[in-house]
C-alpha cells in the first residue's frame, strides 16, 4: 500500500508556476510600437518641459540684451520688451574690442581643435593597433590625468609656459588647451578604432596601400563620427575657458579671448548687463553654426563602419 502511494506520488510531474503578468506601470513604460495616445502625450509633454527648462535661461539673457540701459530685473515676463532696442549690440561692437576678442577666440579654438584631433587620431591608432612595452601603463596614465582638477594644472602649466617663453602668446594657450584635451580624445578615438575590423586594413595592405595609406584612406574616413566628436569637444573646451586664458595671456589685451574681454564689462561697483548679455548672445552663434554643420557628419558617419558580407 505504501509502495503504491510512493509510486503514484513520484509519478506526478510538478507543473510550472504561471508567469505573473506585468504590472500596469511596467506595461506603460514598456517599449512597444503601438503606444497608447495617453503615453505618447505624456512623453511629449515631458520632453517639452525639459526643453523649456533648458532654453528659458538663454531666452532671459536675450531679453536682457534687448532692454535699454542696464536693466537686469523686470516685472514683465515678456521675452521681447516693449521698449526693445539693439543699442547694446551697437555699443558692444563700437565701444569695445569685441570683434577682436571674437577673432582671437576663433583662431585659438580652431587651432586647438585641429592640433587635438591630429595628435589624438595618430596616438589612438597606435594604442589600438600595435602592442609595445608600456602600452597598458600609458593608457592608464592618460586616464589618470583626467582625474586631476583643472585648477591644479594652472601652476605647472604656467611655470612651463614661463620657462619656454610662451606667456602672452597664442602658442602657449594652444599648448595648455591641448594638454588637457588630448588624453580624453585619445580614449574616445581608441575605443572607436577597436570597433573597426582589421580585415579592412589587411585588404588595403594587399592592394599596396601601406600602413600610412590604410590609415589615411580607410581608418580616418570610417572614423568620421568620432573625429567630429573629438573636434567639438576640443573646440567647446577652448571656446568657453577663462582660467587658462587668464594665466597664459595675462595683460596682453591684443590677444585676449572673448571670456577675458567680457570680464572687463564687470567693474567694481557697476556691471554693464546689457552689453554683457549682448556679448553672451553673440558668442553662441559660432558654436551653434558649428554644431549644425557637423551634425550631418555625426549622423551620416554612423553607418560607415559596417562591413558588407
């Protein structure tokens, strides 16, 4: 009797527990093609709110630049005041050296971006494709330099620039920017080079392109997205900097960048908010143009690294 009960019990196959249905919240946020209208409405409202939060400070700066005089505060919430004027822009261009500051900044930032891309592209290719003594230590060292605050680099960079006669010159500021930007750029490009199949280079070598030819004709065209990102990173870092420009350029007013120039609008007891805001609006134009122009390379270059089978 006991054996029969044991046999019958052993013969029963345990059934799997039914999977629990996902909750309402998980079903709501699950990515599906057929999202409900309420979900799409909520997503669009959230994105619109985030865009409004991001753009509102810029709109207020633009509003201050249109106000006559130096009126920083106003009881009106209108972006364009009723008594708006472009006099602040006219005074900024005529009464100050703003165009010279802007030209100096463009020269320094473009030179820094080009130098950074050239150094990072070749160095990252060496770290990605070749194995040599000290390779891993070099990568760790480059990464460790990014953990050092920028303020701690000011004293050693100033001493090096002073000993090499680079104080008060374009070259000193370009070297200072490149020192802080190239290590991070190398890591970005090295990670992208690792995703490019080596078979493409081998095919180029078979065709007689050589090492330099494969790098110039194959690797660089395929690396357009990462090169654009590195260029933008180096450009924006140099464009917005004040500390390094202050210690390297010093009192050489003829080569001041726009951050140093706009700083002169803030006096001890008075700040020319109208002209300051006008300058802040104008200096964003080159950056916006650069981002709009380079966006096509960022998008179109994403498919260049694919291999046709």
